[in-house]
């Protein structure tokens, strides 16, 4: 197919069920976070829409499962081609619905293309546990059935594709439920999928707050892969327990960065600041607590402040902007409460602070550093999910490791030092699903990503993630 044949129209946003644009009785509009203008009409799915999508996915499953791995790769390669053909339109759409300035939306679409293509290099082969004169014992990985992906609003495309492609590659059919705050791009991705995949294999349905529970409760759904808050993750797990659905939970984070006394202050302060404020801090694995060795604390903090002051804020059309708005009014209101704690508890700010007065439209918040607040303050203990971060002092290595591990969350953590071996020894003592040395945020389709403790259960991506879309099967052959 020529790349123009893969293009879809960006004017109508409806559910994709059985490869067809499917209207709902009611519609709703989400809001552009940069200017608070209503966007397009989108679906409000009901139980009937859920039943229709699940039944189409169930009907498509036997044939999709029967295909060989290589045949599924062939289909999914065409899907990756089709996504690339729509790259520019998806970037613009993502900018508008997620409130991402151009650099940020382009980065997410880059990650989408990477996940769509490079996940296809993964393969789960049979594992031979025993091959003797008497018998052969192997472990196979077989698909589960109808898979559902429930996705938040902060990376509406990458997180959905990161579930859909492994699910489909492993032989499952897949239904994508986007967040009501950012429903549009998922619907378009499913429409693009409908151009190249058999009906019912890949669908998207959108709606309001009651849609997620309808999907997690559905008896014909075999697995739910959920990304969102820890609080909602617990509800998803409880709902899935009724039919013992498989679950993967990618939940909240409160990532620590430990900065040692031997770092190059100019370089590391710039990197750590970027990893804390990227997408205005609305990233599960953003740096959310920065522990800096006491001997360099003042210089490091001053350098970070200069970096933060240089960040340009702007809307989805702004090619220079690093910081976009908060994605929605609910999160904006939560952050107003977080910022109000500064005055209430007398925390010192090194830069930023509560917005004095809202100017113009859009949910913008000033990037803010809280200077050495107490360890038990809410800004250290809780995930703010916005452009506000505490910087804290440390002196003793064992003590800082304990402080980093004191969180009930354990998504990611990083250690920064010019002594790689020393930093790695510290990092390996941190309780988190990803540990990084002299970086943060590094992810790849061939590496698993997920959380320890209350940051999640199971992992997406890599062969670990692919296995999460399968049941292991023990196969015994007795030689006669
Ligand atoms: P959220 O939990 O409010 O919503 C996530 C999704 O779940 C949305 O699609 C929502 O409609 C749906 N949902 C809500 N209630 C549901 C229910 N009872 N049953 C089923 N689905 C339901 O999260 P959010 O505010 O959209 O996202 C922010 C949170 O997500 C932060 O805590 C962030 O750390 C986390 N997050 C985690 C990762 C990760 O990979 N670990 C990635 C991004 C975001």
C-alpha cells in the first residue's frame, strides 16, 4: 500500500469496533489544556458498546491466535508503516489533546514508532527444561484471549501502543480504553489499525468514568493491562479478581535521584532538572525527590535554579517550549492544593511558588523547587504529578539509601556520580523497578518497565512484558 492509503481523516472521532467507525448515542468533548477550548465530539460508550467490542474481539481471537509469529509480525509491520504515514497528524493531535508543545508531542510519537516497530523483534520461543531418553519437557507461552489496555492522559499514545503491540504480537486481540481527558489519538490509532488488521483484532472505545469498570468486570476479558494511579490500580485488581483475569498494573511513582559529591555540577544539575520537569512533571517516572550531597548542595541547587529559569513554557504550537500546561482541570486543582502547602507549612522555595494570578487561558503552573523540606512533608512523601520538586540534603550513604527506600512506591530511582561502579553499588540497593546510573527515564522496547511495591504488579515491554500477555504452558512428551 502507498503511504497515502494509510491516512485517516482527523475530523470525526468515534469508537472503532470490528474495524468500523461506530457512533454512540451520546457524545462528549474533551478540552485543549493550552487554551481550555472544547475539542471534537467523542464517544460516550455504554455497556452495549463494551459488549459489542468484546464480542468482536472474542470472535477474531481464534484466527489471530492461529497465525504463526511471523505472520503476525507481517501484519504488525504494516501497522507500524501505517502509523508512520500518519506521524505528522498524530503529533498535532497529541499536542492539542494532551497539551504537549511540539518537542514533547514529537518525542511521544517517536516513542510510539519505536515501540510499534522494535517490539516486533521480540519472540517467545519454547524453553526446553528437559530432553532425556525418557521424555521431553518444554515450556510454551500461549496467548490469553481478549486483552484490554486502560491508559492515562499523560502519555496517551505511547502507553497504549506499548500495551497493544505486545498483546497482539503474542496472539491476543486487544481493546484500548483511553482516558476521558485525552480520548482522541487512541481512536485514530485504532482507525489506522483497521486499515491493515483483521476486524476485531484491534479496537478502541472511549467514554466516561464508568467505562473502565465495565471492561474490568466483563467476563469475556482475559487480561487487563492498566496504567494509572495506585488508587485506581487497586480498584482494577479488585474488579479483575472476580473472574481471575490476569492483570498488569503500572502505577504511580515517587522516584528518588541521589546525587553524589563528585558530580560535574553544571552537567548533572541540567540533566536532573530536565528529568524532574519534563512534561511539567506529569510523568510517572519523573525525578520526584532529589537528594544532593551536603558538600555540594548550595552550588547544585543554585545551578538547578538557573536551568529551571531557562525553561520556556508554551502551547502545542510552540516549537521552542519545554514546558506545557497541566493536562486537565482536575489535576490543576490538585496542584493548587499542593502549592498551597508551601505557605501553610513554611517551606522555602528556591524558584517558583504558587501562581500569583492566573493570566490568560490554559492550565499553566510555575516550575517550582522546594528547598530542603522535612522528610515527612507531603511534597516528599506523595507524588505531586506536576512541576514541583523537593531538593534534600544527605551526608551518610546508608542513610540516604534508607530515605530513598522509605516510600511505599518503587517505580524508578537514579544515582549520579563520576564513579560508575560506586553509583551502581548504591543503585542496586534501591527498591524500584528501574534503576539508572547517571541517567533517568531510559526505556526501550526490549527492556521491561514496571514498578516494585505499590508502583505496580508485573511489567510491560521486553520479553518479560510479552510473557505477561501469555499463559505459560508445561508440555510433557513421554518417549515410547
Ligand atoms: P487514573 O488512575 O485516574 O486513570 C487512569 C485510567 O483509568 C483512565 O483511563 C481512567 O478513565 C481509568 N479508570 C478510572 N477509574 C477506573 C476504574 N475504577 N476501573 C478501571 N479504569 C478506571 O490516572 P491518571 O490521573 O489518568 O494518570 C496519572 C497517574 O498515572 C499517576 O499516578 C502516574 O504516576 C500514573 N502513571 C503511571 C505510569 C507507569 O507506567 N507506571 C505511567 C503513566 C502514569
